C-alpha cells in the first residue's frame, strides 16, 4: 500500500516542478546526498534540520501549511 504524501511533501514536489529542478539538483544545492533528500521529502526519514533546509531553499512553509489552496473573494 502506498503512503500518502504530507502537505509539506506535496508542496516541496510542486515547487520543484515549478522551479524545474530534480532531486539531484536540490541535493547538490544543499550539499546533501540525493537518496537522503528523497527520503526526507517522502518522509521515510525524519530530520527537522534537513526539512528546514529544504523548505528554505525552495521557499516552502516548513509547517506544511498550504496557502495555495486558500481562495480570496
């Protein structure tokens, strides 16, 4: 059975698509291993420090709150 991505994981993947970067490039920017970065994004490994670094690099809310789904009248 597949695990569902958290709102944070979805936001990170969407942002990576918007920025046209892959896990390899993100890992290089952060100076981290690609497999480790993938594991953090997919939440197979939990590291608040790495999550914050990824969030800062991509300008994504580290709390996982998704502001893009809010509509203004």
